[in-house]
C-alpha cells in the first residue's frame, strides 16, 4: 500500500488540544471534527488540505490528552499519513486503532519541508521526497498493524472478522 501527497509541516510537541480543540469534543462525528482540525495552530489548514496529503511534524506528536478525537479529526480532514520522529504512546495506539497510518522517521521529519510532495510505501517503509529527490526509510508496519490500517481501523478489522465467522 502506498500514498502520495503534499506536506503540511509543524513543529515538535503538537498536542491533542491543538489537533482538535477541547471546545469541539461534544461530537464524535468525523466530518465535524475535521472542520476544526489544527485550527488553533493553522487556521487555514482545513481550507488547504486535500485528500491524500501528508502531515509531517517534530518529536512527540500527539502528546497531551488521550482523546481518540485527534486521529479521527486528522484522518477525516484528508490526511493520509503522519510522519514524525516520535509519537506520544497513547496517540500512537489511537491512530492505529482509528486506521490512521503513522511512521516514525527522524531523518524524513527533519528534511521534508512544508509543501513538498512525498510518496510513502507502507509495505517497505520507504519515504520519498519527490520535490527534493531524497529517500528515507522508516520501519514498515508489522503485518497485524498493516491489516488494521487496511481495514480502516480496529472496528473495521472486527467487522471483517465477524463477516468471516471468526
């Protein structure tokens, strides 16, 4: 599985309160959450993001509150992948559970710039900056995580298993 998109780049320690401000947590509707994704950090984000785009950030992305709303908002906004040197552990688990691909790669996160066009191959972990001609390697997902992401999250995985009678 691979994707391609333009990059939105942010710094380190982007917390879940910035990803989706607490004032919007009265809904779990993905489309509504997406309308407010990143608005306190980048008010123009939601008007510029296109399906398939990629978010690149500094270390400790998704720190703060352990809300599932954050990866839901990112995914529903159209972002297809998040690349960072590291993720807060609860955000990492929530992202996988919601079917949002995330890759840890310090070199890529540091070198890729806002607006670059990037290709990501989840099977190999290859990250290619098409704008600058650079290639990076992240650890690819193990097969069980790849299956969760391909099923659109943990709930999609469970639906698939139920459909197979497992």
